[in-house]
C-alpha cells in the first residue's frame, strides 16, 4: 500500500533523522577512538530496527521511539559535559526529530494500513 500525504512526508523525515543520528553516532565513536564493543553498542540498536522499518512494520517504529529515549539520555549527558560541541548538538537534533517523526508516522500510517486491510464490500441488491 502506497503512502499518501503526511505519511509519505513523515517516512522521508524518519529516514533522514535516522541517518543523521547514525552518522552522528559513527562520528562520535570515530573521534573518541572507542573500542569495537562500544561501536556495536552505539550502532547496532539503530540497525536492528531498519529491516522492520523497511517492511513498514509500525511496531518497529514504536520500538525505535523507545530506543530513542536511551540515545536522548546519553546525548543530554554529552551536552552537559560539552555544551559547545557541534556533534552533541547535531545528535540531540537528530534524536528529537527521529522520535517525533517516528511517533507521528505511526499515527498517520496506522489508519492507512487499517483501511487497506478492510475487505471490499459488495453492493447488495
């Protein structure tokens, strides 16, 4: 079923914010020269929701919102430690945009998917 109106726009916003957060987390791990275990801890939670998001499973978007809260907590700490850090500010912008866009996408896309699953009614005569 094709996305229409707000859900199509929100779909693009979700993926843009997801990519920005992924790149921010990658850059943060690279610049801090963290071990590979920390790389996995930063990036795998984002990657594990991508297949469900590509299949348009709303449950994946809902769980992504919960995962965003963990990134939000870490980024708030990062911002308090380094308030002038452009990387921390970018991450905060990305995680807030991702949370809001994913939440609104579920709200907009849910009725579209439910309407597509309704059986066609035949006229009685």
